[in-house]
């Protein structure tokens, strides 16, 4: 598997109709720099950070990561999960720099919200993710640092994890697959 962390250039940001978004509420306080990787396809994942900060219209939620549309993959070290599969009591790996720690899920909150899709270039295609269009969704931009998804512009470079598609029940496999 590829699993190459770095920065990828944002090539498009598109508002789309409402969809079901997932918030993961953890059983422990999570830091401002703790994050998860999510994406629309197995080509790669965008790094998304905790809501443990003040944002326009939202108080800090020191236990939550708003991870976006429920069809997406959540990348963990050796496998992926669909967001809609997650259950209270399961442990997930939160990432902060090079540090990883496991924290249990307290609840998975799914609600209909306005969405936007962010696509980033990669050498052999693109990485994309679908997020709630809200000031409380955070990504890491190379020059801005951790910033709201609403502050992103085409041409920005955001933290992402490049990967190769091909999964069976979350485990990587070699196969012929087209995801777009």
C-alpha cells in the first residue's frame, strides 16, 4: 500500500445538496491537533481535525471530529471503514503529528446538512472528500495551518494521505477497480 502523507493541491471546491454527515464523539478529550483521515475513494484521504476550538457559530466540542458524508472511507493504519459502519464502543486511532493514540467512540451522530466536496490533485488522479459546509470542519493548509473548510480556496495545499484503491471488507487487496 502507498500510504504517502503530504500536501496536495486543492483543484476544486463545490457546494452540493444536503447529505448525511457524521460526527464522531469520543469518550475522551481530544486535542486541537488530533485528527482522522477521510475520503470519497481509496485513492486517498484528507486530514480532518477535532472541533476542540472556537468557531463562528459553534462552541468548542473537545470530544468531536466532524468527518463528513457518511459514504466516505475512514482510514486507519491497516484498514478502512465506511463512516456509516462505525459504532459506539469501537476504538479509533487519532493522529497528532507522528503520534497515534486509540480512543473509544462514545456515539456516532448522523444528521442531514449542507455539503461541499473538495478535490485535490495527485500524480495519478485525485483525492476527494465530502464535508459538511460549516465553520466547525477543520483541515490543515500548508501556509494557513489548521483552518476551517470554509477558508479553503483552489490552489491551497492541504494535508492528505495518498493511497491505492482496492478494498474488501476494509482490508487492502490487489484488484482491478475504478473509483471516481
